[in-house]
C-alpha cells in the first residue's frame, strides 16, 4: 500500500513566514543593530502586520501580505524590541496562554531569522543545559578539548550573535537560574576544563528573551541580581472582546487548515464561545451580574483549543458544521481541571446565565440544553 509522505506538524516562524520576512527585508531602509535581520521598525511591522508589499521571491515578483502575529498593545511590542537592542535581557511575564511564547518566537524569527535556539525551563533543567556539556566517551579517551565539548543553545547564540529563547525560566531551581547572572553581566561563559581556551565571549547581537507565567513566579522567584538584568514586560489578558473573537477566529482557521479539517465555524458560535470564557474568567456577565469565577486561567489559547476540538467533533462525528452543542461538549475539559469545584461554577453559569439567554436566542438555547447533558 502507498504511504502518505510524512508532513512536519509545525514549522518554526522563520520558515512559516519566510516570504513575509523576505519582503520586509527587501523594503527595509532603516539602520539595523548588529547582526539583526531587520531594523526595529521592520520587526514591529512584522509583528503587528497591516502592510502589503511587492517583493521578488525566487524569480517571481509577488504581492505579500504582512498579517498580524500579536494582538497586544503597540507600545508593549516597541518596548520589547528596544530592550532586545540594548544590553538588558527581556522577560515576558503574564498569565498562561496570553501569547508570551508566541511573541518570543516571532521576535526571534524577525530579529535573527532563527527561533529554534531555545531552552525549556523545568525542575530538571541543569546548569549544563544552560552552559555546555561534554561527550563523556571522548573525554575519557582524549581528555577535554574543543572538539568534544557540546555547546548549549546559549553558547551557540553567543557565538553567532543571535537571540536565545528561555521558556518558563521561573520553573528552574534558583541555583540554575543564577547561572544566567554571569552570562548576562559578562556576556561570557567560563570553561575551566580548557586552560588554553577557557572563555567563550558573546558577539554583538546576543541577548535573551525569557518567559514566565505569573502564576508560577512564587515557585522559584528570580534572585535580586537576576531581576536587575531583565527588563520586565507584562503581557495582559486581552481586554477587548472583538479582538479576542478575531484571534480565536484566525488561529482556529490556521489550525483547521493545518490539520486539514474542512469544518465550518460560524461567527455566532465563536461569539458564544468567547462570551462564556470572558464572563467566567472575569466573574461578571455582560449585563453586570456577578457570577462565580473558575480557578483555571481561561486564556484565549484555551478558547482556541475548544474551538479546534469542536471542529474535530463536527467533522468526524457530525456534518462538518460546528454548533453550540459541540462547544458545550468540549468546554468542561478546559474549565474543570485540578479543582472539581469548577464543575459547580460551570453548572451555575449554565443555570443562571445560559438558561436566561436561551429564552430569546437560539444558539444559547442549544448550548444550554447541551450543557445539561454534558454536565450530568
């Protein structure tokens, strides 16, 4: 039997948006910091979108639309870009699912053309993951030398003058976090095992973009010395409903195309999904009624996940049209997690808010009855 060619599930931003980066590069006339692919103004244009450019891609001249990658405030993105052009490192802080990693990846792609030099912070991250390690078999046979040293993503970024992405830095234990202090202060990594070549110095353009979930900060808070070397930028949850609906619609559409799901996700269903998330998140309905809040962080990313799961349900077990019933069937898994009391929050919302709206709105009527079945 013929087998389908294996397709990469996800491409890094610099590959996925290479035509946009190339178009901006061809039109970029501003000065660039050392080793930057684009100028700060062009990086901002890549992140915020809104341009249509004529560019030569290969042998053809094509029209390239620069779409918006991040829907946060313009001044926030400007501060992030300016920080990365300075001597200080950048720390993006916010609730889970607010787009910190997404912004980090796109900044690295636009500034250096490489977003893959990444360290994922965990309780198991060690100093070797941040600095360097050794090929032990060769060290035993030959002793330590340049050829059997294994550079970390940090060392590679320093040697190439590019950006390092450090995800979830506060999940690392304090001793491991503090290994960044000398790297950010001295822009160097010491290798005491190599007396004749015991320092790796960073080239111009090296910097670090780190992320941290605000709910996780208390686990392993950064030391005062490390805090001074980061410029903190807080990424808020999206306040504007229309913007959140747009993000859910666009990201859901991208994911549905990636997974080859031809299901249809109507606007009223997206509006209902966004409304449920926003009201349970804030504890207040659109008409000012106070309701219980869930303990789970109901981020836009969670809403996108519910939209995708609903599209999959509609495609595989329905007629391909996503309805409020599909939303109800997939909602509980995003809201009710480690705290079972959140099930009561969802039941109360359905009984007090959804039931009232069901009297005058057909989408809410379907949602209300489906929630009763899903929660029993």
